[in-house]
C-alpha cells in the first residue's frame, strides 16, 4: 500500500483554560480578606475599575460633612463670632462643658489632671480655628510592641556597647509569643563574637519582664518564670524537665521522678497552670481578627430558612465607562487604544466573575441548608452525613467547584458560625440497618458520654462502642479511639488516674 501525504479537516471540541478562566476559578476559593486584597491590586493596575460607594458610606460621608460644617442656628453660643474668641474664652467654654458633661463629679478637673485638661483645651481650641474636630483617641497611648518593650529594657540594662548590639540581635529573633527562634551560633558568627559572650547576654535578656521572654522552648519558659518566683526547687526542675509525662497524665511516674507525694504533686501542677506559656502575646497589639460569615441563615416566616449573602463580604466594584469613553477619544496611538481595550475587557470580566462567585456561594449554601435542615432545628446530633458529590449533583455543578466554594467560607446560623466544610461529614452505618449517622454527631455523643462518666466508672473505648451500638450506631473500637484522640481526650486509664487524684485532693 502506497503512503501519501494529504490534508484532512476535522472538527472537535476542547476546553481551553485561558488565564481569565483560571483566575475566575481561583476567585471561588479566596477568602473575604484575600478577595479584598486581590481587588485592591486589580484597581491599582486597572484605571477603569473603582469601588462602588455603599449607601452606608454615603450616609457616613454626609454626616461627616455635617459635623465639619455645623449649623450656626443650632448652637449660637458656641459658633457666634468664633473668630474673635480669645484663649480665655475658649477655656471658659470648655470648663463649662466639663461641668455639663459631668454634673455629679465636681472634681473632674482634678481627676483628669492639669496636663490632660490643658491638652483637651488646646486641641479643642485648634479645632475652633480649623474645621477639624478633636478626637479623644488621639491622646490614647500608642500600643507598645514586644520589640519596643524589650528595646527599652536593653537600653536600661548594664551592658557595654558590644553586648547591647548582641542583645538587639537576640531581640530581633523573638517570635510573637516571646520565644527566641534565632540560633546563638549564627548570631555569634555574624557579629564576630564568641558563643560564651552571646550565651551570657542571653542570660541577661532572660531576666527581662515579663518573665519567660527569650526562652528557647516551653520548659525553659516555665523555668524562667518559676525562678523569678523563687520556686525552681529540684522537684519542680524534675517536673518541668518531664512535661511529656505531664501531657500524658502519668502522675505515678511523675511522683517517683520528682520524689513527692500526691498532694505535693497537685500543688506543683497548680503552680504550673498559673504560669504564662506565651508571655510575648501581651504585646501583640490587638485581638485576633474575628470570623466574618459569608452567608447568613435565619428562620423565615413560613417556617423555612432564608439564606442570604452577607453584604459586608460582597466587594462592590464598578467599571467606569464614562472615564473610558473620555480617555479613549483622546488616545493617540494604537498601543494606547489596545491598552484601554484590554483594561475594559479585564474590568468587565472581573465584575462578571465576582457576580458569578456570589451566585455560586449562595447556590451551594442553599443546598447545604436544605440537606442539613434537621441540624438547624435540633442540633449537632441530627447532622446528616453529606459529601461534596451529593451537593454537586443536586445543583448541577462539578464536585471540584463545590470543593472550592466551601473552602474557608463561613455560615452564620441560629446555632452559631460554622465553616461550610463542617457540614460535610463521613457516614457511619446504623447498627439496626436504618439511616446512617454523621461522624460529627457521633463525636458529640462520645464527648458527652465521657463528660458524664463518674470517677468510679470511667468508660473504656470498648464500653463506649457497646453503648453506641445499643443506641443504633455501628462503630469500631479504633474509630472511637481516633475520635477521642482528635478531641484531645485522654484514654480511660489516664482519665481514671487523674479523676482519682483530683478526688483525693478534694478530701
């Protein structure tokens, strides 16, 4: 058979992952904070994008304008002929204001102090001359960071210039909890100092307040605090050196190693609990960020559930078509026109992708609420087994899309705030052949059983298995142990030992 080259036309379909499509998929799994950061970056590089002003922001701006331009008729005493007021007149006005604000506290001036009162008057007087009001928060002390707190103590310590430089390097190696994460050998090599000198300076730094700073592990942190309290005796040193036994609640071994009886060991444990394992967090500068729910669920009047997106987590982005029309008409070359056209295309794509993201989150969340109606009504014991495929099939989406949507998203329900992934739990078969049980519901039942057990009748894993089977839950012993360990619950032997020790201590 002869071979010959020839041309053939063939039609086929294929999915091409364009950069915009990949970015759209990525938007689904971004958290609220990550999405806001991404949008800020897009607005910075795309002149046709801008944030839409919400109604609340508009009202706030109007109120601010009203504050900075007050009505003379509303309070003529304060604003009439204000340009002719002297410092004495302003001071008298503020004195009378203090008395009006605190009629039951005639000593308000003395309590505030002359310096603070003078600052208030000075700031308020400047506010009369300008259109800006005075913010009392401006006088609040700035939050002192851990590095600043340690730096002040380094400056006051009895250290020569070389030692002070080493101390500064050690301070730079502190993490937010106050632990030293830097290697002493590396610091010595970098600064040209010997290891003994660095160790000596570290010893000085470990005397700083609060006790426990510059520790290299938990045991050293606790030892520094105990030494500051003059409680680091040989028995306590042995206890701190064997924290792994304490974590396992092996009190019998601890008593033998420390050479103390049960009563002394309990007193030592009470001292350990009173210590701060992370002394540096006192200078963290603020509380942790609160979780912001992406979806809100509330009971509707007809007995169903109303599922809504949280307006605070929805980014408001607009395409400035007016600006595009004005600028494009003055474009001088093809390169500028191509750039503007690309910006317009990207801006339109982003707004469509954000809209599609919101609709997808709402669609997935609504299906989760429909599937877990019993949980919302009765609690965790009625949480149904659920997987991603079940939700994906119900709403006509791919399983990977549901997986991306449920990652790092939270739902506010009448029973609290839960991550969307919380509602997807494994299935545990029923002992009686009935409806399967959710693994999360079984965990909750195991936890309640252990909390209700008595010191004289501590439940073993086998006993928990038997009790669960009696209630219709078919579960293996190793699964009970895995769930128990996942909830940080000790074994029956360790719980029995601890409960007996506590019972004897209470006598």
